[in-house]
């Protein structure tokens, strides 16, 4: 009988700490970024496809996503990035690959003059997470409810 080969992850999780071959670390970040012009476009199928892509791309770089929340006009990500990878390199990879995939899947976005084949804004917000990790995890998880309540109260219109 031939047993299937099970590929082991390149990292292991030890309680609150993660381990690479020669490193034990806890590098957690809260990252927020927006689509160009902060258009409220991250909805429905695009949001679910983006979520799937973000998990897939992150696993390629050994990044563990602890919480992810996609709002119509921004993305909240709470993740653990290994010390061998800089936050800027990870964000460049994540935003670049996801933008290419979105532009290929949703060709109608390319037709609009204001996109210019750039889906995401150039910058992002990042904050290291220390002792208040649980607080930030809850914030990211319940951000959608807060946004929905604020939108309902303000009666804000969407672009699409």
C-alpha cells in the first residue's frame, strides 16, 4: 500500500509563537489599505474572490492571516508575518498580485478612465500589534457591523 505524501508547512505554531527552522517569533501586524479613490467596489463576488486570493497569496509567503475583513471601500488584515519577509515586500506582493487577478477577472474596470490599470492606492496603514492583540482582533472582526451602522445613519450613496 502506498501512502500519500503529506507536505508539511514550512512553519509550526507553538501557542502564541511561530517557529521557522532557526527562528521563534511573534510578529503580528494590523494592516489597512483601500482601492484607488476609495471607491466602494469591494462587494459581492469581487469581495469573496479577493478574500480567497488573499488567503492563497499569504500562504505562499508563510503569512498567517488571523483576521480578515473586507469592507466596500477598504480591507482590514490582522496577520503574522515571518521576520524573513518585510511588511512592505509582503504588501507589494499582495496588492500587486491581487490587482492583476482582479483586473483580469473584472475587465469592465479597465475600461474606466479613472482606474488607469491601478486597482489599489499606493499606500497602506500598518501597525505592530503587541499586548492589545485581542482588542485589535475584535476590532477587525466587528468592523463590518460598525461600518454598516454608520452607513445606515449617514445614508451615504455608493458609486456602483
